[in-house]
C-alpha cells in the first residue's frame, strides 16, 4: 500500500480540496487540471481507463502522457504527480493486483 494519495481539485473549482485515500486500489474521476499526488508508490500501477493524463515521477528524467487503455508502473520511491489533461478515469493499484 502506498502512502496517502492526495487528490487536488482544479484551482477554478475550489481553493484546494484534499482527499486522503487509505486503500490498496482506487478508481478516480479527474476533471481537467485536477492533480493526484502519490508518495512512495513504487510498484503501483496507474491505468487510464478513459481520457488522458500527464504523469511525472521523482527521479525519472522524462514525463509520461497516458491515453485511454495505457498503463505505467511507478518505478521510483518519492513523489509522483498525475494531472488530468481532460476528463479522465484512472485506476491506481499495486502491480500484483
């Protein structure tokens, strides 16, 4: 299980909305610009069910854009940021799941 993911609302909707998810897997709807922060999530799978997301991992030299049906396993400890480029549904779960 990863450490406390944080779900941020888009700036134009709220000053800041945080959701503390203490679970081993999650399916989230993200609005355009909405950000999810994962800390120490090495080995966690992120899959875009629909839409498109931008993803960056602490320690990686490049960022990733995932479209519908694409998946990436987080390779590093540290902070991972996921931002919706348009309305998106994503799955977050341990790689073994």
